[in-house]
C-alpha cells in the first residue's frame, strides 16, 4: 500500500497520520522546501510540488501509488493534478486503486439555514467554490474512466490542535460576531484523517459531507472555549458593523446546516461529533497548541 497525498498541509498531514502503519508507504507534496524536513518527522516522504511541474523523483514515486489523496485547491486554470495529467491519471499513476478529493461544503452555497445533504443542489457563490465544483466533476470523471472509487470529501470548517478557538483567545484575535440565526458546521481534523482511511478500507467512492453533528453559531464556540480556559470571552460585536476582510464576510453570506447522515450510514463513527466534547478534549489533553 502506497498512499500519496498531494498537498500535505493541515488536513493532508492528519490523513497521513491516520494511514500510518507498518508496511504502508506514505508520500506527500508541499510547496515549501522548508517543510520537507517537518513532514519527514511525521513519517511522510515529502516532495516539493509547485502545482506546475513534476520533478523526476516525484514522478518515480507516483508510479507505485495505490491510494491518492488530492488536497490542493484548484485555481483559475483548474485542478493542478488534472491539468498536468491532461485527465490521464493512469499514465502517471498506473497502480491506483482508490482516490479521495478534498472539497468543501462551500459548493452548496447559501441555503438560509436549512438542513442540506449530498443530494442538495449546488449553488456555489464564491469563485473558489465554483472552481471546487469543476474539480469535483473532473475527479468524478476520472473514477468512471479508470473504474475505481473516487470519494469526494466535502469538508466543513476545519479545526484541531494548533488551529482552534483557544489559540485565537490566547493571541487576542478571537471575535464574538453576532449575526441573527447564523450557524456553521465544523470538523475536527483527526476525523478527516479517520474518514479518509475508513472510506479507503471499504473501497467507497461517492460524495460525503465530512462534518460534525451539530451546526452552531460561531460565537458559541468562542464562549465555550473561554469557559474552559477560565477567561472572559471577547465582547459581542454586531456582524453588520464589524470590520472584516472580504473573504471573512463572504463566509457569513452562506448559512446552512450540513448533514453527515450518509457517512454515518456507511458505518463511520466520529471521534469528535460535536464541539463541546471536542474542545474539552483539546483543552484537557493539552494538545490545543499543536
């Protein structure tokens, strides 16, 4: 078994750790030469990939990959791996048995706070979400042509060790923005890794919402983290008058409750199904700083 992860960032590294086992080769790519050594400490054989060219060493490694995880976001010119392969992934990776593509629940767009599932129609708002839909379609077509499962993991807001409300409170960057009836889903990064491994072990393809059980107002997470830390939460700020970057404001333009029922029905069990117990574990374990 050889797992190759394109884009070994926060989620990609969690997936690598989930797959780690005796006899399993794990390789990954990063844009930064400085990160190669850091990934090696996690048992990941790393290659530099800039999204444009594949060097000979990476090309050689790709030939033995049995499981592919594509975590690199698409751009205006599309998915970098599909573009390089000219849709002929088999020529680059002749031994592939299973593919995962990491997408986002942003592809659904705004649903005014309603519950949605994988069957819900897509209405992507931002350009980055439109690009994700195109990439999903591209990988779906790869699976059809190769006759292998392609799992599309639509991820909600990712958090975990080193990226969480505790860190933001400590740095003084946490904000308690109040927008009526606004909710978000989120997902603990370790559950992303466990989900990818589960789907690969069961040779499952298709679309899956990878998200926790409980959509919640974002300010509630800040309040709970502050309670666990024993500090005062930041003051409430009305969303309408808050100074936000265009990207941050765009996130609040989408409101939906994302169901993970399909993934649970497939037999997957979330280790961190809701934010209260997840934050409690992060705090009590001391791993919240990463």
